[in-house]
C-alpha cells in the first residue's frame, strides 16, 4: 500500500532524511555509509526500507543509486525519494548526520526502556530493562576503518608544526610523566600488595587529572568518607590521624581553607560501587560523562558470567569488557589490582606484571602497568615503612622505569626521593644498574640487553638531581 506524500514527510527526523538523501545524491559514499550506519537507528519505516534495500543491492554486487533503489522499493516511493534529495544540502556532511541520527535513535530507545521501568511492578521486573539500559549507554557505535592512504594523510597532518599538539594525560609525578604517553582510551593498571598504598597513589593521580578532565572514582572496597578523608589529608597536607580524631589545629584549618577553592573546582566524583558489574560501571560512566575513571579495585568488580565459569574466566571477561569500553568510548580506564602474595618460603622477590592476581587477561589488555611495592628488607638505603618502589612493568608506547618513592602515610602523599637521602638512593640504584648491565654484557658478549636492577629512561638517568 502506497503512502501519501504528507505521510512520508511527517514524523521524519532531519538527520535520518539527510543520511538517506546523501546516499541518493552521491552513490560513491554508499559503501562507507553502509559500513558506518546501523539499520536499527532508523526510526522511520520508509527510511529503514530504503537503507536496507541499498544494503541488499550492494551485497549482491549490483549498482546502488536512486534508480536501482526505486526499482526495488516501488514507484510509490518515487516522490518521497525526490524530496529527500532536494532537502539534503550536501552529502559531504553525512557522517555528522549519521552521528546525530544515532543519538536520536539511542535517546528514543532509552525513553522506551524508561516506560518499561515505570510500568514495573516488582524489583525483578526492573532487572532486564536496567541491564538493557546499561548496555545501550555503554555500547560503542560502529566499526571504524582506516585505509593506508587515510593513515598517511593523517600522519602528515599530525606532524605539521602548526597542527594542535597531541594531548597526553599526566599523572602528576613529573619524573614519571616525562617517559609516559597516556591517552584517553587507554587502560592503565596500578598493581600492588594490600596496604602498600595503591589507593593513596590513585587518589593523588585522580586529583591531578581532575584539574583538566571529568574524573570518576569507583570505590568498590573503601567507603566514600574514608576516600574523602584520604583526599583531604593529601591535598591540604593534614595529618590523617588528626582528621580521624577531629583534632585539627588552627594551622590545619588554614591549610584546608587555602586549598578549598582549588578542590571545589576539580571535576572529581566518588562513587560507592560495591557489587557493580563492568556493564554497570560503563553505563554510569557514560551517564555522568566521565573522561577518566578509576576502579578500586578491579578484582572486586562483580562478574557477569554464570557461576559455573571459573574465577579466571570471570575476571578475563571483566578485563575485556573494560578494555573494549575504554577503546570505544575514548575513556581512560585506570584499574587498581591486587598482586598474588609471594610464598614466604621463597624469600623476597621483586614483583612483575605476571603477578597480577586471578587473570593473565589484565596483563594483556593493559596499555601500561604500574607496580607499587616495598623495597627489599635488606636494602640499606630504603625503609620498608617510609619508602616504596614505583615500577613501570609494561609500557606499549615508550620505555619502562623504576623510581624510589617516599611515602608520607599520615598525609597520604607519595613523592620521588629527591632530598639528600633520596639523591644517595637514586645514585646507588643507577650505579647498581650500570654494574649489572656491564656484568651481563661481559657474560653474554654481543648481546645488547636491557637487564639490570634499574631501567630508567635515558632522560631520567641524565637528569637525576645530583
């Protein structure tokens, strides 16, 4: 049954009409449109039919243009298709039209799910719509392809001195930031043993990043008030014990007042996330518009695989879900992770990325892995309580590194060891590394390895403060 001209044009979304109109007036873009646009995003049946017809013709290897499409859908659509071509200003902007169309279609599906939630009678009735809503908000859009010609063109543009400088996310520790190139869409892990300071280090990084980005801190273990107290202890440099006992001095209040304006401007949100699944974390992140999220810690994320799956399979699924979310949404995902405890009988051993607890998938999916651990008990230059070692065990973009840190537990603050004692420590570590490398070269002549105790980037080794 044919449609009247008025019926065809009524209830149409402008973006939908522009996408179809672009295909009709410029057949050379059909392949790109078909690979980037999903039929389910067309809310209007007539537009969806024209799109599906074009897809059928293309898959059959037949020409795709206004004539061949009209021949398939019928003469009743002739006037409608002419109108679509007439109202489309240009086919050059079809990607923008498609993005708007996707947003409109997603919004409509969200509203449909809201109706189902409003009609729910029991909590159980809400579970499936909520799961669908989470998946809908977290779902990436389409396959993004890049030909070699496009890749080269983009590279030349990026290397142009007048082009905008690339944007890297910094951690707030200068010595570390100089050798890392973290970007939104990456997955960064901070691994450590219990009580070695992972959360304190993560909060320092999160506060720094919140000066430029919208940051969400998903706390699956620590209560939000404890997170608050740790953050204030670090930012205002107030003794954590005095905060707990409500014993702040006049100097403490003055220090907090001096930092309050800066703290209020940071775009930082703490979320009590105990029991959340990866899908729920994704959905909340999308809903809040977070650009960076911290997950403390990732092994506490609720698995979505059935219980009969073993723990490694469950954690692998969590890791892959978060990795996919990071890449598709352009969100920097920072995951805190526990390390497998060392066997006491084996003595002390420096941890590596293979020690990430419960799944090797974490190691595979991460773009960068930080490890935070206490120094060797017999190290004469470092203290088990006051010092930590920060090690980059994996870095896809540049070199790895290893730095001694001073940890002020009362003020929840880490700093690179740069005082007089720290200089001595770093000098001894670098010297030990050089000796180990020389010994290895002597034992294996002709083999250029990066072995040794310390793996500082050349810029670090050349800029030590002594």
